């Protein structure tokens, strides 16, 4: 595969219509060599079968270079800023047995925060944001940017509430989250570093407050979580909080934004959904498959020399699973470029697979369900305020979603 196709994966052309490029990648074979910013030569794993196998095989494929026996400790080399190396102490970049220890501790904390119990509060937050959009539309008479006013704010509000972080600090989280949406180049990366330092300092102060005066929320649960005599270190607590705040934020933001856009673009599917709420679960799964909010996984490395789908890999070579390609693999999905909210079976891998499958998968689906139900029921004559081809897409590496999504709706008199 040429590097030309790899470059296209970051382009607005690809974000608008990824399917021709994804099929071109699949036609090249299940594993193809390319070049990525920062990483250099990378094997792109694209077929559904190969992606599943790689993500589930924790012995032959690893995430942390230290698992290969290299001298550098952790995901980032020693000369990187300490705040970045702290981020690498989180479970998303760790292998077994460390990953299992961290996952068990955070799953314990999640288990105590039942989604059924917090759903009423999640619905309240959705109502509040919808009311704010209505007021903004009423006062200005102009279209409202759905991404800025709802899709970006709602997931931050939910996870901050779940963590038990002060409501007054949510604007900080939104500002920091924008910094994570870096462009795939050195300048974008360098701009991110100061924000990571500020996030780290803030979270350490919150961890100390939770130790001194426990309060409701996942942050206190994580501070207190223990299994077989082991607790999270403070660095691990910081990394876990960053993962929950920002990794989950981006995925859910684009799940909701992509979902709204596809429902605008496919009025027949939208009408089916609005007539039959029992289709909601399969509709959300189809949005995840069809749009793949997270396009690639984190880089992985071959833990040994091997033949993998006809390619001879050397120990230490870098691989990346292209989830977006696996989710349109025609050997698994019939008419993969068709958006069908009743598609069954739908074995998409939008949340990954194996030990690193997304921890917040159920929460993301709940947020999407609440959003779609409330938005389409409360905003009358809801429509896209621009032509779909005019939409600008996020330039962030590895995710796909609208940068902005102008909408308009009928202003219902309060009299």
C-alpha cells in the first residue's frame, strides 16, 4: 500500500466519505505496511478477522515497549516530560499482568456506581443542555452548533458527575479536552504538553481532597479501591482519571455527533427509529459500525517473530488495528456501506476487542440512547442547518466526527 493512502486517512475527503479508501485498504490485504507521523513504519491491520485476532492475542502482541525487554521503562522514553510518562502508567498502555490488576480495581469502582441508579441524573443533564440550546436559538434566531453546545458538553458533564468532580470545573475539562484534539504533527503534540501538566496538577489536588474528605463519586472509589492488598498508585490514579475524562469524552462526543448526522442524512432510517424505540439498541450499534468514531487502536508491537496473515513480522515491529476498515469488511457485513439501523447480526468492533475493550462502552451507549430519545422528542422540526457536504470534520488523528454541526428547530412559545 502506498503512503498516499495513509495520508488520506487524515484528510477531510476521508472524513466526509471514508468508504472508498477503506475498501482500497482492505483490497490490499489484511495487513499492509505504511508510514505514520511519530511512529514511522507501521503495519496496518484491516480485515475483521486479523484485527480481532491481533487484539485478542495478548501473548504475541503487546502495547508497552517494556514488555519486549527493552531498557526504556514505560510507553514514553525517559527524556519525555514527566507528565506524559505519568499518562503511560494507565491501563490503556499496559500489558498483562499489570493491565489485569488495574482493570479489576477500576471495574470494582464502576460496579459500585450502577448505571441504572445514575440514569435519572444523566437524563437531567441532557434536559438542561437541550433547554440551553433552545434558549440560545430563541434569543439569537441563528442555528445552534450541536457539537459545541451539546455533543462536547454532555459527555464531560456525565463523566465529571460520575467521578464526583466539582460542577464548577467542567469548563476547564472542556478546554483541556479540546487540547487533546491535536493535529497529527509535532506542533500539535508540543501544544498538548503544557495542558497535560495542568491536568496532572489539578487531578493530584482532587485525589488529595478525596483522601482527606471522601465524597460520592468514582474518584473516591478509585482512591479506596483495593484487591488482594493492592491499590492504585497516585500516578496510576492520575492516568486512570485522564483516561476516564478524556478518552471516553472523545468517543462519546463523536458517537452522538455522528449519530445525529447520519439520522439527518438518512430520513427513512430516522423515521423508522422514531416510530419504533425498540430499534434504539441496534441503531446505536449501526452508528458505531458505520461511522467508527475511533478509527484506529493504540499502536501494538509484535512480541516475537511470526508469520501473521502471510506477512513475516520481526519482534518489535509496530502494528495498528484499523477498526474503521474491519467494520466495513464485506466478508463479514452484507452491503457494508449501507446504513441500516436494524442490521443483525452486527459484530462491529468499534469499542475494540480483547483485554483493552472499552471500559466505558455501556456508559457511552446509555448517553447516546438518552441523547437521541430526548433530542428528537423535545426539539420540534429538528433539521441540519447546512448541506451535509459543507460540514467540516475533526482533524484529530484516529477519530472521525464533525467539527461542528449547525442545527435549527422550531421555537415553541413558552406562553
